[in-house]
C-alpha cells in the first residue's frame, strides 16, 4: 500500500484502520516465522545482536570543531 500524498486521506479514520490491519498482519507473520525458527537459528541471531550491542557500547562519538 502506498502512502497517500493528500493530507485529508492521512487524517481519515479509514486510512488508520487500514494501517492498523496491515501492522497486525505483519506482526502475525513475524511471530509465525520466529516460532518456526530452529534453536540454532535463534542462537545465531541472539549472538549477532549481542555483538552489535557490544560494538555500539564501545563507540565514542567525536565532535569536529
């Protein structure tokens, strides 16, 4: 579904009902996919998230002057 350019469409209740429905369908799909994953796949995903988290914790932001 493409986003409308018309502000009145974005502010309509029907538009947001459709968005809620699409979001719920996507969440249901993600839940089913995650249930079907094997323990090994879940472990690899978890360790990848941990590596990213540890990398981000170690970052230092430098300010250019």
